[in-house]
């Protein structure tokens, strides 16, 4: 996790803002510093719901679509676990864990779902970049190395998602079994269904946003790498940062493309920042535009 800028209490924040006003620096820098302190001191700033509201409508809709697909898959997983539990003879802790822990087959299905979602995001992101440079063309791909990169990213994410889910549900089952060792199968089914629904609400949207953010930023880097002049200059953009890492990227000012590769976005989970050219590139070979 990135190191967070200190969150100030209301009185301390007001004093800090007054001190910034007294600094002999550029007015734009003052505004940026004040925005950073205000954002860091607002507990709602880093909530995923707050971040998503800053995105264009089309991106919000795609993330919601990914979330709905993830929620449907997770509901199917818990339903399958419930069916396995009902088939058990003697109810034991081991039987509960065997019924509910995700298998490698389910992990593979998660990876496949993530990859299909990633391909949609890729096409959308590449199309946005094509439209940005003002060319009449359609996005393609992912192909070749990009196909392999996204496939591996989704496989890795599925491993992490599965491990986290199994860890969480094992902890929940152990707690329930310790408190209610003689409970019925129906008790466990109802309890774990409620737990899964609650968890899906916040975990699902995190996974959806993380998938969209990572794929989109990768697609943008690849488009720039293939199409933009090497002399193109970039700047870190987005809402006021609340962590030291993103603050450092803002402070770097105008950077070259290599810098964007050395410190790629997103910088952390639910990072709303990205790099943009300081001005729209003019020397693009439109006739040979790479479109994915």
C-alpha cells in the first residue's frame, strides 16, 4: 500500500491552508497544495464509489458491467458450494471447508472471465486513443504480445482473487464452527450465503475497477509506444493525490515517455491518475496508425 499523506483534523487543516496562503510560491502551486491537503483529510476521497464518480459515464458503465458479471459468477460459486454441502453425510469442519473453498477449476473460470472483460476494455481504451488523435479507424486486438500480456495478467489476478477468497471464507467458516459446532447444514448455508453477498458488494467492485484501470492504462501505453513521436512530453493528471507516490509523480512535472514506463499507472489499487501528452501530438503517421 502507498504511504498516505497525513490526514489533518479540521482545525489543523485550516491552519495549514492559511500557512500555504502565506508562501511565496506560484498561485497554481498553492491551489494544488491546498487541494492535496483537503483531499487527504477527507475520508470519502479514497472510497471506490467516490473515485468512480469522477470517470466518464462510459467507463462507469463498463465497470458496473464487469461488477455485475463478477457478482453473478460469485453467486454461482456459493450456490455450488451449498449443493456440495447438502450432499455431505456427517457435517464436520473439514467437510465445510472442502465444500466452500474454491478449486483450481473455478480459478481457471475466473481467469477466463477476467480475460473476456479485459478484451472489451482494451478495445474501448484503444478506440478512445484513436479518437483522441482524430483518426477515422477502428480498434483491434489484443494481438501477439498484448494478448499474452493480458492473458498472464488475468491468470495472475485469478490466483490472487482465489487465494484471498479462500482465506476469507476459511476464516469465516472456522469462526462459525467454533461458535456453533452443532448447527445444521441449513444454518451454514444461510450464514455463508449472507456473508458471500455482503463480501461481493465491496470486493466485486474493487476487482471490477482494478481490472478496468489496469487494462486501460496498459492499452494507452501501448498506443503511445507504437504511434507517438519519442519526443512527446507527458504530465501526470487526475484529482489531487493523497499518497506520497502519486504526489511524487505530480511533482515530477513534464516528463518523457521513458518516465511513464518506469512509473506506470495505475500506481496502486484504485489509483485514478494517468499520464497525458502536454499537447496533442502532430507528427503521427496516420496512414500507418497502430490500432491494436
